[in-house]
C-alpha cells in the first residue's frame, strides 16, 4: 500500500516499484509538474522518474522505495530513495546489451544528477532548471 503526502510544492510517496505503480506515479508526477508550472520539463522529468523507479525494480531486493518531488522557483528536484547500498553507475554503451543504459539516459536528460548514501541505502536525484523559450518549444 502506498503512503502519499502533498504539501504545497513538495510531494512524497512510498511505493513498491513495479510496472503498475510506475505508470500511476508517472501520471501523478505529470499532473504535479504541470500544476506547479513545470510543464516545460514534464517529458524529460517523467523519463527520469521512469528510469529511476525501473532501476529500483531491477537492482534492489524488495523494490520498496520513496519518491520525492520538490519544486522551487529555480528548479524541480526528483529523488528516489531505496534500501540498496550499491551506487548507480553510468556505463559505456554496449550495442549488444539489452539493458544498462538507464543511468546514461538520466545523465543525458537531467540538468544535474547524483547519488548519495543514506543510513539505509541511497538517494538518487535529478534536477531540472527552467528552459529558455526555444528549449521549451523544442524539447
């Protein structure tokens, strides 16, 4: 069962990363980003939400995690916390591999990203800044 809280420009949800939950979280995240005035970064931000949650599903024992969305006038920050101590790595592209491109996709999509260990696992975060009018129209 998911636990949700939304206050102003802060949204936090505990969930188990599985395909049904990921789709639901994408819809909630899209609505919040638009509500907060961040529609211009919704597409790349949702791509990162999907990849971060998919990584939890693939690389943790339980799939349990917490999603945090934070909006300010300067940026929108997305954090996924999980119970795995292993830190994410941007791998070189292996054209024969069927997976392993998630962090490369995140690194090339977000304006900034990083990971930090926590007492129980790690936080992986991405940040998006406002787009110029041309960037907003093109991407």
